[in-house]
């Protein structure tokens, strides 16, 4: 096989892989096996064809009275609006990659208990929102702005943004791109750059990152109309001037401590970093509910 043929084959594989990475399949597709321990056949299939991502669906609903609303952004997005008497403000919650708003219900309950309204959001491609694609926080940033504007136009002057993983990235990019001014931000385990997060996923499968990780970032950006290597939350952090609470699990296999430290250094406003020693890239309420609640309470009280 000639060098040209190898080059074309590698790029074709990367193109297809990036498409599968950023597009969800019908819910009939069976969820993937643990990517950390694939069989040789599964590993070959994932390397050649990409990883199936079933479209995220909402399996639960709020236990409080709520309203389902549809907002027009760059895609139509579905949200759950939960209001409490004499609210101290509104917390808008944004999920991570392959997540959906029902995954945020336990966090919403915590904010409600503290006296805040909540707005739980399905990004495009997830739950009740339009489409089947994700851009790992890039286009989702405009959807953050849409939600912020909706609550602001409702007259609420105390708007807080909570995001986990991709959701935290979208929040920071919304501040960077659109100069929205939340009262404060809670950002859980955001990655430092698109390239680093793709590399982490290859490493978790014990697969070399070069050259496929870079090609996946390139073609993923091309497919969605942006420069993937410029999708860097560590840069977005430089425009975040509101109080920010940055949270991180020290066993995170998808986001490195170096990425978190760079984001933290670049944040321009009042900031706090709290870490959870035994937590990975996961819901921190599973192991650290009391500590998470204390960290959130102290931060919101001071903001």
C-alpha cells in the first residue's frame, strides 16, 4: 500500500470516527461495553468504525411541580423549570457529554433545598431537545446564553450557572463568546482543551493517541464548522470574571489535574478550587454528598 493510500485510509477512518463521536444513534442501539477493557474484536471495531453513542434519554422527572419549556437557540432545546417560593435566585444546570437533564435531578434537589429555582437543560441531541449531534461544548455555548437570557428576561437578577464536564465547558465558552454576566459559576471537571480530552479517551482504551486523536479533533471540527484545536476552555477561563467554584475528582481519568490547574490560574474573578480525593469523572454526590453540599453552600453564601 502506498503512502498516499495509507494517508487516505487513516483520514477516512478518522472522519468516520469523529462523526460517530459527535452524533448520537437511535435509542435502539445497545450501549457500549466498558471502553477500558474491550475485546480485541471490539477494539478493532471501535478503531475502524468509531464508538456508538446511543441518544441520551430522560428516565426520570422532577419530584417537585415543574414546567416543561422549549427555547429557540441554534437548536430547539427542552428545559424543566422548577420554582420555589421566595427564591434566592435561579440556578441553570447543564449536563455533560452523553448526558441529559434527568441526570441533574439530584443536583437540582440540592439547589432547591438551598432556596433556589432551577432550570434543567437538555443540550441539543439529548433528551427532549432537537437534533442528534453534540459539539462537546462548542455550539452548546449559545444554548447556555439562550437559557441565561430567558431567565434574565423573566426578571431574575440572581442567575447562577452550574455545569458538569462538557456543561462546564459550554458555560465558560458562553461567558467568553457572549459576555453574559452570571452572579456566579459552579464548574465541575471541565477539560482544558478539545485535543486533551480526545487524547484521554484514547489512553483509557490503551490506544496510542498519535495520529488518530489529532485527526479526530480536526475532522470533528470540520464536520461542525469550527477549528477543533481552538476549542480550549483554558482560554475561555480568561474571560470569566464572576465568582467561580471549580470542582475536581482527583482520580479523574478523563481530565488531568494539570488541565484543572491551568483553568483555575486563568480564571480572572474570585475563585475557589475544591477537590475530592477518591472521585473520578463522575457525580460527586455518590461519594462526597456532604462535602459537595458544604462546598456549594459556602460558595453561594459568599457570592
